[in-house]
């Protein structure tokens, strides 16, 4: 039913000694603080994945039961809804982490005009990519919340003794469509994350900042 998300993370680069221009050093501080502020977002992924797996197991149990086992179906459905509510809370924590990181990242923009030509070009491309990444994350967060709402409706239907096969099929189709949207946005987010990580490294090199991966 649900396909587990694989989220791409920002990479940390550590400045070795003081090199390059002062403007680039100031930008470095904001860029790496952005990574730190996204750490809460990263930390949500493990419990999030565990809850996804738990829901998947509950769903698999439910569809093996018959209408004569409504008490068991209801109990399992309520447990599945609990995992949905927990994930909604994690998504809110994620969102707040990403909003804080985006605010920190936006501060690098004021330095760009003071850069030399080559690092300036790299910085502009890097910033454009990161802005796109945060836009896509917002869409991803909203799409995932919507998919959880559709999941909840499905489990509420499972608990309805008058549920028809047509109603069930229609809701499963709706759930699957919401998953497809989430997966597409997840892929786009990860691609932008990978691109940004490379562009950040390219910017540091162009600005003569001596960095290594942490």
C-alpha cells in the first residue's frame, strides 16, 4: 500500500583554516548553520519510517480479515489512525525545522553582490536551487498531509459495517493517487537536494574555501 519515503539530506562541509574572501566565509557560516537547523527534520525520518511500517503491517492484517471479524478490524483501524496522527505531529515538527532553516539560508543572499564573478555565478545557481528545494518541500509536506487524511478516511470506512465494495475501491484509488503525488514530489525534492549539495561544494571551491566533508 504505502511506499516508504527516502529523503535526501544536506551534507555538512567543514572549513579547514581561514582561506578565501571574507564574504565567502560569512556565507559559509550561514550555509552550514542551515544544515544544522535542518537536523531536526533529519531526525524525524527514523520514527516516521517506523510509523509507516507499522501502518503497513496493520493494513495488511485488516485486508486479511472478513466482515465477521469487525471487532478486530475496528481495533486495527484505530491503531492505524493513531499512527496517522503521530505522523501529522512529526510533519509539523519537520515543517518548523525547514522554515527555520530557510530563514537562515535566505541571509546568504545579501552577500552575493560582493563576490567575485566566478563564485558569484556559483552562488546564484546554488541559491536558485535551494529556493526551489524549499518550495518543493512545502508542496511535499502538504501532499503528505493530504495522503494521511485520505488514509484516515480509508480506515474509517473499514470500521463501517455498511461499507460497499465500490466505496472501498474508490477510496483505495484516491489513496493511491495521493501516494503517487507524494512520491513524485519526494523524487523532485531529493534531486534538488543532491544538486544543491554539489553546487554548494562548487561554490566553496570557486571562492577558494578549503572544506572537507564532516
